[in-house]
C-alpha cells in the first residue's frame, strides 16, 4: 500500500533538483538560446520593470485573457469544432468558468463533455491553463529577483514567454505523448455510438482530450475534459498513467524551491524550506491514506454489523464473510485499478499542490480522510502549485522571521533586508485574506438557503461540502467535494430540459468573487513586499543575525505554520469532518 505514495514522492524529489536548476537558467535569462530566440525575446522585452510596472503588465494580461475566454464561451454555438452542437452555457456559469481558469483555479460548475465544444475546450480552457500556469511562475520570478536585491523585477512579458515556450509547452508535449500511447483520445470527431447487448445505443463522449490532460496537471490547474476528471478512463487510462499524473502534478512545485534557492544563491536556505514542505506534505498524505483505508467510516461499520446480524452471519452454523469494505477501507467512489492507496495519494497531492485534478470522489472519502485535504488547502503553502504556493510559504517565512527577531531582541531581517512595519502589513494582508475568503462565505451559506438548499447531505457532512467549496475557491485548487447543487448547465431549454439548480447562480457569483480576491490580493502583496525589500540597503551579516538556513529555523517555521493554521481553521474542522467522524448520522435515518 505504501509503495505507490513513497515512489511518487521519491521520484518527484529526484526530478526536482535538476529541473529546478534548469528552470533557474532558462527563466532567469542565463541559459543558452539561439539567435532566433534571443531576437524574439528582445522584441518582446519592453524594458526593466519595477514592482508597479510588473504588476500592471500582469493584471493587463489577465484582463486580456478574461475577455478572450469570456468571448469564446459566449459565442460557443456559433464557433467551429462543435460537432455535437453544444448550446451556450448559463450566463453566470460563463462568468464563473472564465474567472476560474483565468485565476488558475479550475473550479468547474459544468461537465466538460456535456457542456463545452471542442473549440471552447481548446480556445478558452487549454489556453487559459497555459496562461495561468505561466503567470504563477512569473510572480515567483519577480519576487525572487526582488529578494536577492535586483534594482528591477525583470520584464513580465519576457518571463511569460520563457515560462510558456521553454517550460510548459515542451513538458506538456512529453507527457501528452505518454497519454496518447496509453490510449487517451485526440480527435475532433463527434460523439461515438456503440450498440449494447440489450439492443440499446450508448453515446461515448470523446475529443481532443490528450491536449488538455498534461497541462491541467503541469500548470496546477486541474480542470478535466470530462466531468469525472482523472477518474475517467480516457483521461487516466491505467495505473502507470496515474503514477505519471501524480508526478506531473508534484515535480514542478518541488522544483521551484530549488529554482528559488539558485536564483538567490542560498541553496541551504532553500533546502530548509524544502524540508519543512516535505514534512507537512508527508503528514497530509499519510493521514489521508491511513484514515481512508485503515479507519473506515463508523457508519459503514455499523451498517455491515447490522447486515451481518440480520443475515445470521455470526451464528455458529454460518462462517463470517471473508471480505468486507471494513477490511479493505472505504471503496465508494474509488477507481480500484489504481490500488488501495491510489486514490488517497492522488487526493493528497492534488490538494496540497493546489491542482484540483481528481481520480476519485472526494465526497465519498471517510470524514477524517477529507480533513487532510482541507488542511492542505487551508495552509495553501505545502508546495501549493508553481510559484504562488511558494509565495504563500514565504509569507509564513516573513512572519517566522519577525516573531523570532522579536524574541531575541533584534530588528527582524530576511536575506539581509530589514523586515519592518510596511513589510509586515503586506505579509499579514496576504495571510489573512485566505481564511477571510473561506470562513466568511461558508458561515453565510451555512445559515441561508443558498447553502442548505444546495447540499446533498444534512448535518456535518453538508457543512463540509460548503466549507470544501470555498476552501477550494480561495486556495486556487478547483476540486470539489461535490454533492452541491451548483451547476446551471445550458442556457438553451432544448439542450437542458431539466431546470438549473435553484441556487447555482449564487454559488457561481460567490465563488467567482472569492477566486478573484484570493488570487490577486496575495500576489500583489507579495510582489509589492519584494519590491519594498529590494529598495532597502543590505544589512551586514553579524554574529547576532538570525540564520534562516539552519534546522532550528526550520523547526520554528514548521511550528508557526501548524500553529497559525490550527488557530484559524480548527473550529471549522471541528464542526465539519471531525463532528461527522465522531457523530455519524445513523444509517437509514
């Protein structure tokens, strides 16, 4: 059971070091380039940019992609590559989908094979995946240059080009070749028909799936071509591809830490950060696997015991059944072809890395197995995707430096720059906006029909569904607990004879606001903080300087992350997953 998760983690760590060094060379402008590429970069380069100029370019680019994706989705019935004649989505679902992918979130209130044409999948979804992933990397490049003391943060458009052309496109082609070899379809033909044994006809959705699957994982976006995402056999055909998808989700977020250390010339400090992240990730992954395989839901156990008593299994004349779900863990909503730990490993990877791709139904996990997934999104810094996850982690680093500096009676310093009131205000803004965007709407929806009327389960599990949706929205994850009535569907009554969910509009608007605020406020705060530190003179290193490249600092940092996370989110966890575990709703009630 443990071979699969340990192999995934080991392979990702081994890949991260050479990939991180290569990323530093290519993305920081120190790698070899042909004369053609050098000329193209000089044409793109609009000159050095300070923090304000860099942020302006970043926001302008996101606005451009918002308009592009919104236009494509709005004109879907009129655009080509629509052999199944998909109609237009509901208006708020168009807005929500556009914001979701522009913010690199991928929270889907639609099913791709049912609601989107091939042109929409490629022109709006896949293109936004490349763009959102590249923007995340650009934000980290800018912050890294500021923290090492550069007078400018680089040029956003050059960083965008390098991240896309030198990194995301080549790796997507490599992983796409593996997907094609395993049987993932890549076609523009319409829905296939197959005859069934009883004489009925089955419709089989297909399309350019292989173009989407690699980048959804590599860019930490996660939105699937199919509603079932990576549990669908066309997206995830085999256990071997499941293994490769886990690695493709994890190794770039690991590699950016190496890139960060290389760019700063402080590899020891980067390895301390790396070690803290691995400790947090290992805890989340192991607890997910254990609680979902070795500790089944008490309600499931009670149901089996009830059935055994009704069937007389415990009588001396009848031996006990040799197999039960209690013996093999919770099997509901799982793809057993991935093995016992395949679902738990994938779930821990995708929520810790803010990817959102799923290979099982998270809503079917045991209550305590859902808690580590929420925990990964609440901390939002355990690798946490390419670029933005490390930026969130650096907020905790600044807080740790500030607190330890106060304890030893010195002005806090990070990388030779004094951390003062302005920097702490920016750090706390980036830190507090995340729980604010999770807990406030969760509380609102939990006490109004918007939430209670949309959940599929009463009690603690219903609260967990609401809590997970807003946690996923704020963390840039995109996965869902499901069970929520948040899908509008088509705006055409002929294509959508069933009425939309009664509160789908409210969910579309609320999660859209959360995604926009939680994406850009921390990013702006982090880049501004880096620009502020870059403008300060370097402080000489003395015997009293707090070292951030020691195991002691790593332990302090780990304790601060866990403590702050627990203080903010423990009450919500107690009312949701923990309450469900200790007080399950009786079966049949």
